[in-house]
C-alpha cells in the first residue's frame, strides 16, 4: 500500500540530502516535491498545502543537531505531521455495554456486509465477545445469504427475519434476541445504495433512533480516493458516526483517503481492511502507517500478526526438535502454511524495516511457495522425515511428481540443508561463543 506516495516522498527528501544545514531555499524545494507527492496521492490541495506549510515552518524553526542531518530532520517532522493528520493514536471501539450495539453504514459495494463479519470475528477472537450479526439489508437479495454464509464460516450466529422488508423492526427484534441468548455485541448490517439518497438516509436514521447504537461505523472503499472523503462527510452530516472502517487498503497505492478523511470529518479511522481473508481486519495505528509510508517498515504489526497465527504449542514442539536437530520437511511445510495464513506475502515483507524497497518491484504473490509445496508433497512420508536419504534417483522422481525441474529440487534440498546447519550451530552454542569472541577481541571473559 502507498507505494507511489512512498516513492515520491523519498525523492523529495533526496533534494535536501547531503546539505549541511537547512535554508529557506532547500526547504522550499523539498516542500514543493512533498506537496506534489501528496496531490498525486489524491490528497486535496487545501490539506496538502496546509500540511507542507506546517512542515516548512517547523523545519525552519529548528536548529539541526550535529548528530542529525537536515534530511533526517525533514523525515522526522513529516512523520510527526502524518501522524497528526491521521489522528495521533489508535482509537478503540465502544463495546462496554451489554449488549453493545454497532450499526454499520455505507454505500453499496463498500464491503459493509463482509466487514461486519470481519469485525464480528475480530471481537470474538481477540476480545472474547459473543457477537450476533444482524441481516438488516433487506433490499439486496444476496446480502442476507452472504451474511449467513460468512456467519457460518466464522462461527457467529446471524439473526434474520425471512421475507421481512422492515429493517427497523428487524434491528429491534435482534437486540431483544441478543439479550435473551447472551450475545454481548450486536452488529447490524444495513442497506447501501449506489449513491447517497434521502430514502437511504432516512431509513438508517430510523434504525439509529430505534436501537440507539453505542457505535456507528462508516464503511468506505479506500480506492475511491477523495470520493470516499466526500461520501464520509455526507454520511457524517446525517448520522454523526463514531468511526470509520476503511476497506481495500491493501490495494490502495495512493492513500489520499486514509490521509485526509480524519481531518475532514473529525472522526477516526478505527479499522482497516487489508485483504480478502476473514481475519484481514486490523486496528488502525496512525504511527505505524506513517512508518510504512516513509519506508520504515512496521515490525510491530508484523510481530502481532505472527503471534496471532502461530500456535504456541506447535512452536514449543518445534523448539524441542530444533534442539535435537530433528527439523524435517514436515516442519518446513508447516512453517510455510503458517506464513501463508498471515496474509499477503509481499505486504508482510514490506512490514520488515528496509524490505519495502527491496520487494517493491518484485512480483511476489500468494503462490510464491507453490513450487516448494509441490516438491515437498511429492516426497514420501519417509523422505520428508529423513531428508538425508534424498539421493539422485529419489530427487528425479520427486521432480517428475511435482512438475518441477530437477534443479529446483536440488536448490530446495540445498537451502534446507543450509538452514539445518545454521539451526544446529545456534542450538549448539557456537553462535553464542562466536558473538562473545567478537565482543571481546582481547580475550576478556
């Protein structure tokens, strides 16, 4: 996400790179490029100008420390202002009541129904809640069926009233049902339209009045740019919503909506959709997004994703196998599956500091491990468990079975052997001794 904006900002900072000190001229040139970068990212001219004027003012008002170069200072000020623009800190959803009622609003096609289910899964798995999804979109025939399918997929109950065309009554009945059956969160999906109209606004307003939601979330497609911002303003004027779920953030290379929607409606982005999988919904952290935009990575989100997808019990078993140097191709295949479950591979690599530039032009998709998996699955159970028995004839058979070249099989086996050697060295303590020797060149102990 935000690849083009990151590239343009990097070019802007190069103008001042190598300069010994900050001047009116080099700051003005840098800000001119930074403003162009923001405009290209579909940020409105007014906000882009206000943003760069603030950065310029702060830069000229600072003395550059000897330990900090002018370009580093410009990056730091831009980083701080990006965080300010997007809302400073992550803001939580209001789920303190029992039941807490959440009303979903947005245009048709914004991902409202899907993200109602994603939110239910997040609250169930990470907050320990028992959510109830409410099928309140009675006009789109597929909406109710879609919610039922998603509810079954994530293990969350869905409240429906067959053949009813009264969304207000459906919402009221759902809240009553939730109280009777112990659901502590009620998520009401509502109808959307292709454009804002009075009938739509009146209906969702009536639902709001009937159930008095504790949280109203506006769902909007990030890829619609400034249209998303304008739509958000129109909805907010009518509903006074509490927060925003911005969908398709993984496909938005410009980022204008995410950068400016907070400053226009004065309400926070609370969640972002980052993929098609049901667990691809993240809490929005302005500081982390600013880090990614400026090429710093996002190691905290990477670690959180890893922790949520890696099984602790399996990790403990793997640790024991590593200690005994028993790591085999079955373990290797398991690790690949867990990495794939974390999300888009290229996006994940972009979270690692310094990797965003490396993978920027690389064609990495979710099929990146397809060949490796095919090779391992073409091995017999004995071969997977005992990689040392893989001789020439076995490798030739594996290549034929996987549809891969023998060179690819040899390459994978070699990589696997190198990995095992490294793990053996680490677990034998040699790495620790080597590190100690490097830190103590004089032989001190």
